[in-house]
C-alpha cells in the first residue's frame, strides 16, 4: 500500500537520487536536461532547504520503507506589477517507473492540494497553481491535463 507523507531531512538523500532520475527521464527526451555530475549533492542541499521552509512542501510516496516517488510544491510571489501576485508552483513530481499508473501521482497531487488549501488561510489570494511541462514529453502533459491543468503559455528557447 502506498502512503504519502511530508519528507524529513533523513529522506533527502533518497529523494535527491529520484530527482536525478527525473532529470535523466527528461534528458532522454532532450539532452538540455542532462544532470550535472554533482546533481545529487546539489539536490540534497536544495531539498534540505525545502524541508525547512514554510513556503514549500516536499512530499514522498512510500511502499513499506521504500521511497517510490516525491513531489515538491511552493508558494511563489510574482512582481508587484501584477494584480495577482501569490501563486503556487508544482516544481517536481516523479514516480518510479514500476509504480506508475497505480494512482501514486494522484495521491501525491491530492496531498499537495490539501497543503495549498491549508496555506490559503494565510495567503488568501492563492488562486492559481502552475507548473512547467516539457511539450516533447508524450506522458506528463496528459497526466496534468487529467488533473485539471490547461496550457496557457509557451516557453521557448534558442541555441546560441
């Protein structure tokens, strides 16, 4: 049975390895996302800060004592030129391949939404949740669309 819980500092090394797996997944689609040699260490520092932050929620999915997935969401603040300033960003969500299509991401996302609703008490104008999706990925856009997300902007790049 899969359980979802808030990550602890002791979970950070394993989550960092999963984050590198997420990068490798994207790098198979586009080499732009290839992980650096020190990616695990960099992620460890980043995730340790996330665990301690009141503006971020790092969740893990477990089967027994094995971490099989994680998700990271954060409250972000747009520049003061915008009327709508407080938003929520889903930074990462990853589930090991052998546990996909078993409702794990759905459980992670539901827990993220619960956290956001709790934070909305303090940040009353949290009306939008956003994320970035690789348009070359044939799977992820469909998952997020199923959860109610709609494309509203295109991010583009050019090699120099």
